[in-house]
């Protein structure tokens, strides 16, 4: 396939820079502990210094893959499909999610919200980042707000975004892994004083699974 043709299909969301896909246990947030098939899409310019998948940032390192292939693989494993990245909303998620829904699969996304929301979603986990703030009205559409806590200033950041979400949105504070011993006690104290929040842990790392 010619490069121009491939890029045209990527722009339309008919091919996506697939970094990896795997079946595992959801480790974070509202659906932790449940089996899910993860589709990790390459490409992200948000640039969190503590990101644990920096290899996802450069989309050119990950081959454009036809969404039919991605959908066929996903349908073999689980009813719940989690689209993550990278930043998946860098790309048009419409064709992929429509195809997954046609297979009667549940579509979840984990996103910073830095780009316009595309796609058909059963669950939206919004995890805003300071370097590139959420775009548009995604706060009102989020089912889950998950704020990563690296230092004390992140509590104020979390409250700013909590004020923008709907009343049914579930609120989570999650310690950044590299400083978890330092910030987890702070999060515990904060949640006890502000019980609208819940603690989210990266349980998959404790379980030593992907």
C-alpha cells in the first residue's frame, strides 16, 4: 500500500498506529479486577515526565494497522475492550468503536481528553494532565475522573476538574507509581477528609501482570 494511501486511511480512523494489544485484568479505577482486552494506540504529545509507556509517544514507531484486524482480535477475548495509549483521541476513534459495538462489545477509553472526543463509548475514564488540558465538553461526558497524584499541588488540580464533571462521575485519586510510598498516605488522608473521592491503585503492578 502506498504511503499516501496509508496516511489517508489513518486520518480517517480506518487504520491506527497499533502499539500493542493484550488480554489482562483491568488494574485501575472503577473496573479494576475485571477481565478486559486492551488496545494501546501509539501517538501522544502530552508528555508526562512520569509516563510508564513513553515508547507509545512516537506514532511512527508503531505500524498502521487495519481496524478490521484489531476488531477481529479483540472479539476473541473479552466483552470489555479498553482503548488506551498513548493518547487515543489523537486519532478518530469513530470507525474502531463502531466496529467493536457491532460485535456487541463494551467500549472503554482511558484518555487525557487533550483532543476532541470521537467514538462511541460505554465508559469514559478522563485522566487530565497539566501539560495539555482537556478539550471541549468531555468533563460532562466522563464516567470516571482519575487524577494522578505526584505532589501536593495535584489535589488542587483534582478539585478543579472535579468541579467540571457530572454528578454521577466517579472520582479517583491515584498515586504516581514512582512516588507511591510518599504520596499514598497523603491521598488516604485527603480521601478521608473529602469522601467524595476514592483511592485508585495500580493493582496490576502489585499483581505483576501487564
